[in-house]
C-alpha cells in the first residue's frame, strides 16, 4: 500500500534550479497519475507563477495557512497545465516570517495544516525560500525528506555542508524522522570539466543519495515559467522535460522498493509471533488430551 510522502525542496544557495525542480517534479509525478500538491513557501511566488496561477490575484495563500490557520482545502488552486494542486505563495509570506515568531507552536504550523489533507495526496512537494528562516523550518518539520537541487559548481559542496548541518539540527530538536531524500544535479553540462569534477565529488561523498538522473542545462526549461507552464506542458519532447520525467521515474522506483522492503520486514517480524502462537496452541492441545496411565498406550485403560 502506498503512503503519502512529503518533501521539502531546499538549498540555502540560490540559483540552483530549486523552484524549477519543484514545479517540474510535480508535473512529472502528476503525469504518472500520482496525486500531487505543491506548496509555495517562497515569498517571490515563482512556483505559483510557474504553475500558471497569478500570485497577484489569489485571495488566500500559504500566509493564511501559517498565520491564521486557514484550512489548506480553502487555499488550494489548480495548476491549469501541470495536473497538480497548488497552495500559492506571494510577498505576503515576507510578513509571515516575522509574525510566526510571535505565535504558539510556530515550527509546527505547516505540519499540522498538511496533516489535514495528506491522505488526499501521494506526494506533497514544498518549495522553500533560499534561506534558513522560520518558513524553511516549518517545511523541514512537515517533511519526511529533503530533496536538494545542486548545481555542479565550485561552491556547491560548501553550501551543501551547511544545509546538512541544518537538517541535523532539525532532526535533533524538531523532526527526528527527517532524512535526506536525495540530491539532484541541475543545469548539468557534461562538456564542462568543473561540472564533471564536482559531480564526481558528490557521488563519492553521498553515493546512493545522489539521483543518477541529471537535469541538463536546457533552454526550454528556462523558457517554460514565463508561459506559466511546467516544461512538460511547454515542450514535452525537450531534453529538460524528458530528464524530469526520468527523475520522477527514478524516485518512484526507489519508493516502491522502500515500500516492498518495509512490507517484507513487517512480514518477517510477524512470523516468529505466529510460530509461537501455533506452538502454544499445539501445547495446549496436548495438555488438554485425556491422561493415560503409565505403561498403557493412549486409548487403552488399565485393568487394575
């Protein structure tokens, strides 16, 4: 049985394809018939505009969910071409960063809000701001995993180490179940020797956490947001669209394997219990059979 998975897409370094990856991952998962919700927590509202929703015209946003505890179901918009639902964001979220500091349970407000709708979705993807603030903390507390887009350039590993430290602090104090879901290499140009070197370092340091799919530097991916579309809707046959579809496929295969392993572990854990119950029942059956006199066979009676 599949379960909901909630991922925070984040990197404290800007310009790494974070929002682009959030939008296009949602569209690619939706194309595989998964139920998907995108939450825009960035005050720039780029994930909202890139999903085909005008951030200047929406009445309710993630701001209302966080500060006024408006139900997510009242805030949701549909991405016209993306096939997924959206909790929009805009500049109101700048005020939310300040207002949250004065509110009770400030780190857990998004987690509570999403818990009310998580059964309606297979995947909830949260687009975080490119900084560690209270909005990002809310996302990390609400998430099962962190998906980290990384551009293979000189300062990539340095920024990544800082993010790992942040995730560890959240694990220790706020969300013990949080894990690194995966590292996605974006704007990848194999002709660049630095790109290849950094990519190799990522694989050496993080191994299986690095998605084998890479997102190439692609004009269509860059153009699509200005039309309010995921690249899958803008140009389905482009290299960028095919790469995000491949990335979604890799993610789904990972999760199917995780679910299969979990089911097997549960089954193996139950077998000793079932075996013990069977042995106990057998022992009880023997104990309850008619007693035989020493020197006689069961079913025979002594004549003495």
